[in-house]
């Protein structure tokens, strides 16, 4: 029996195309699972697997914190942030010039 390299040649009706498509998907899945299994097996052979797992856990915890901070809390109001900056600047300048931080008294 001779194999053809052209995918169109020798393909019958839609039923045969479906079978060939399913066979191609199954082959792809087996290849992917085999590659994943090989990677996991190589990972388990490492001597620092426990340290690697602990590092991965810490990374996931940090990513979780960042995700919760990003989506769970509302950002501060822009004008509130600006007002706090102005107050902080006044408090820093007010002690040196002796005017209590009031802008109207400055010359």
C-alpha cells in the first residue's frame, strides 16, 4: 500500500475526513502528553525539587497578592492623593518659615 503526501489526494467523503481529523488530533494529544510526561519525569529527578516547589509556591502567593490588590481594592481618588501631597509639603515648609504653613502670609 502506497502512502500519499498530499492531504487532498485519496480523501474520500466527509466521514473519512472526520476520521482523519480525529486521528490527527489524537496523535497531537499523545505527542503533547508524552512531552509533558518527559518534562515532569525530568523535574522529579532533580535534587532540588523541594526548593523548586517552595520557590514556585512563593511566586504563586506573590502573584495572588498582586492580583487581589489590583482587582479587589479601588485605587485612591486622584484629588485625594494630590491633597495629601500638598498637606505634606505644607507641613514640611511650615516649620522652617514660622508662618504655620499658611500661603496668605508669605511675601
